[in-house]
C-alpha cells in the first residue's frame, strides 16, 4: 500500500540569505499536498513531506521556480556519496564564477577610487574636465553593476515580482540608488545646480560596495565548503575498483560501480574493501577507523561482516557482496550526516522568525532615515547626506550572519561526530543531548559485553591445563552460549584439543561425554547431584564465593569426582567505568537498569561506580523507568542496544543506540554510536554542548551586530560625535559579520573526543 506521505529533498539554487530560505519555504508550504517544508540556507537544501496523491516532485520544483529560485537536477539511483560529489563539483564551478565576478569588481574599483579622489583636490579639477571625469567613472562602473553585481539585481527583481524582499533587495536598492543619483548628476547636472546643489557622484560607493559584498560572498562560500569536509573525507576513502573472482576462477579488476550482489571479491593486504559483504574465506585485521572512530584494527574471520572503504591491514581474504551503492554502510552514513546537516534545531526558530520580518523592517528604517536626513540636514547637503545614510542602513543590515548562525555549526558538528563514530540523526537530537542531566544505561550489551565470558577457572590440586583440555573437548560438542564461552577461554589459554565420545546434552543442567576413556561432567549443581557426585567442603566454599559475585558457576567432575569450578559472567567492558566517571564529571547522573537480580545489579553497579540502579526490570517495563526519571524533572538520555530497548529509547528525551545493537534500536534512537563503547556517549554530549555554545555565540554576534549597526548607519552618532558611517564601511562590516560567524562555527573542527 502506498505510504500516506513521502519525503523529497531538493537542492535549491540562487539563495543568498536567510530571507530567501524563508521565502522558498513559504512558497513550498503553500503548495497543495505539502504537509511540512524546511529549507536550510547553509546546505541549500529543501526537505518536503507531502501527500503523493496531491503533490509530486514536479509540482514542488514548480513552486521553487515560481518563487524565483532554481532546483539542481539529481541523477536517479545515485548513492548519497555520488550525489554529494556531484553537488561539490557544481559548487566548485559556482565558486570559480563568483571569484571571477569579484576580481572584475576589485580591478575596476581600484581604478574608480583614485579617479573619484580627484574631486577632492580643486587644483587637480582645474586641469580635468569634471563632466568628462564623471562619464569616465560611469563607463568604468557599468561592468561592475551589470556583470559583477548582476545577480543581486536579478534576485531583487524576482523578489519584487513575488512581493518578497531578501538580502539582495537591500544591496540592489542601496547600490542602485547611489548609481542612479550619480547617473543623473552626470547626464543632467543642471537638475542639481538649478536647485543650488552640487552634482556629486557616488560611483566609487557603488563599485566598492559590490566588490566588498562579493568579497564576503567568496569568503563565505569558501568557509561553507569547509563545513562539510567530513563528508568529503568519507567519500574520498571509497575504493575505486574491486578485484572480482569469476565463477571460472579468473580475477578481474572492475570499477566499484559495476560490482553486483553475490559477487566474490578478493582483498589483499593494504587494499581497501570495495563494498559491504561477508567473509567466505581467509582472515585479516581491518582498520575500520573511518567508519567507527576505533583506532585499533578489528580481527575478522569467515562469516564476519566487512564494510566498504575500510582498510585491510594483514591477511588476504575473499568476501561475498551483500550491499552495493546506496545501501552500503558508507553511503548510509553519508546520507545520515547529510540529513542531519539539513535539519533545523529548535534554537534556530528565533532566528527564522526574525529573518522573516527583518528585510521589510530594514527597508522602512532606511526610508525613515532618508526622510529625516532630508528634512533636518543643511539645504546644500541634505540630498547627499540623506542618500548616503539611506544606502548605509540598507547595506549594513543584510541578515546573512543571522541565517548562517545555526546551520553552519550544525554542519560542522554532525560531520565531526561522524569522524568519531557518533552518528547524529538530526539537529534536534543534538540540542536535546545538550540538555541531558541524567543518563540511563541498560546493563547487558551496554555496560557489559552482552555475552558470557569465563572469569575464574578453579582446579585445586589438579593439573589445570590438563583439566581445561578435558573440559574443552566436551564443550566443543555443545552449542550452549556458556559452552561457547568456555571454548573461547580454552582457545585463549592455548589448551590442546581432545576427542570427546558419547556426548550427551542434559537439558537445563549441562553436558556429559567420555574423553580419553574418562567420564567428564560439566554443568550446574543439580547435574552432579543427579549423577551422585559429592562436592568437597573446599569446592562448596569456593562456589559460594563465585555466586556471591553474581557469577554463574559450572561444576566439573571427572571419573565421578568433583575436581573443579568455572565462573562465568557477562563481563564489564574495559571502557565502561572510565566513561561513567567522565559523564559524572560533566555533572550528569548515571543510572543503571537491568533485568538481573538486585545482588547482580549491585555487583556491576559497584564495579563501574554507579550509585543508583533499577534491578529486575522486565523488557516491557523499561520505558516506564524512563518515564519515572522524567517525572522527577530530569532530561533523560537512554543508552541501549537491543530490540527490547527500542520503546525506552523512543520514550527518552534523547535515545543513544550502541552500534553493535539491532536496527530496531538504531531506528528509535536520535544518536547512534558506531562503537560498542560508552565513551561515545561522552563524545556525543560534549560535542552537543560545544555546538550549542557555538550557536549561542553566533546568534549573539548576529543580533548585536544588527542592533548596533543599523542605528550607527542611520546617523544616530552624528549629533553627538559628528560620526557618519560610509556605505563602503557598512559593506565591509556586513561581510565581516558573516565571515566571523562562519569562522566561529569552523572552530568546532578542532573538537577532540576524550
């Protein structure tokens, strides 16, 4: 059945400020069938949720075009990595064109400025015909206006046709007014002289303002490309070719795009894995740092999953391809980061509201400034002064910095998170993580490894190595998780392999077999009791000690005699205690939740330094524990990895799924940790705090800039200090404000996980 809604992402062309984004968003929102539209100025993307029976991608594109903007075409069936690469190529081309427009404006402004200065020296003017000088300045200014500044006027005209105003409206009206004033003074100087006014020209103002604004645009675009450096670095890691093994055994190098599902691919030492798959033959250690942030190589055996773009370090192996193109882990990560970068944080709503009404308000202020100066200034200077201040107000008020304050910080931080194996689903999750004051940890698979491991091997008065060999021979015949733990321990200890005969599994109790002619029993105490084996007081005391430590005890009997004990437990991850200590140092209370009995819960909690815990929690009750903490006024982050954690992850203010967990858990979480390491939680929270702090700084810079800049440009300081802000200085200040916000956001690239 067709879904009730679909989501479409469009790459918008021609946006120059937050007001543009607001206007495109409004135009899309008014389209029939659109339920929600969100336009991000920094990423130049629109995300639209719509009802497919009422709207279509074509109608959405038409709404954008009708608003006066363009939509970049996306090639169908391309992966997120390929799509991002194409967009980067288009942006690089646009950047080159912008730089060319800038250098043309600079070159002409450098000539216009000194020629304009001639008017300041009467002695020089006696040798130069002022009228011819004005015509020369006019001819030099026209290319700046019609080529370098053309897009400002086209965008302003499109906005005017749709009864909307944006940043380009302010630039176009400001520079256009100065140019038209100068044009009249050049062509019809008598218009001014008959009224006792000097026919002054402001060609230098027009040319220099356009050059300075383009300088800001160049610096802004250059900085914006750095915000998505993490995505580009991920895409750059992708293998270009794969060595496919054909059914006849021939090895053929093919472009990675031609690899198909089910292909067998050979990977040699030092090569990159081409795509995702499962190892069928061979083993090796793989560097997965580019995906998980884990610095140590991961050992891989037949049956283990491998991922495209990871680096093969040691051995050679073959794997069967299970995912290609857009379905690979790398493409999914790129898409997730792209989506997060295009999302909007709740903190941005204030900036959006201000931007929506900002430009019309500035136009009104500029007109009032012109009227007041025209009325109050001396007659011979009133028109020039009114014009200069009118232009200064329009130019300095451009709301670029306001529109860039939040999304640029989000872009950098989500990319940085991906570098550290922390995948942030959207900007709202990032902001929620900033507010967290309580972290609720599921014990199994989160604090602990989630699988049993041998912690103690007790063999009083026995040859421990010999006994372990006998035990391993029996357990190799069993598929029980505890048996697998014993076998892993024996292999790690280098125990030899013995042959077991007459193996039998005793349900709920253990296993028995004959090894080298001796009857060997391994299981719980009931198994030994049923077989008539009596425990010595010494073994009984040692078993009670292990049980007191919340460990499962396996009893070992050989030839009818109890000879040893094996302590098994779900062991705590090496990094858990350190991570919990770091969280507590951040002022966050850590609470543990487990289905184990209170004794086991207390043991693990004490081991990792958790003061509060919930024991004997049933899977269906986990979400209730989250609600309980929220009822205490806490902002809760839930960390889990299993299917039964999904409701609790969804109930929490922010859910964090451990990357080794299930897809269901990751779908319910706002943040996914690619590594099974709680230090990722610390990274996510520290990154969110640093990001929100940066956003607040950016918003402060943007607001204070416009709050102080507009009154100064309007001439508020003139009556007191005789200071007027020239339009050229206003243009420079406006460019500087955008660059300062971007530079502040780029500081997040220095973020380092602890």
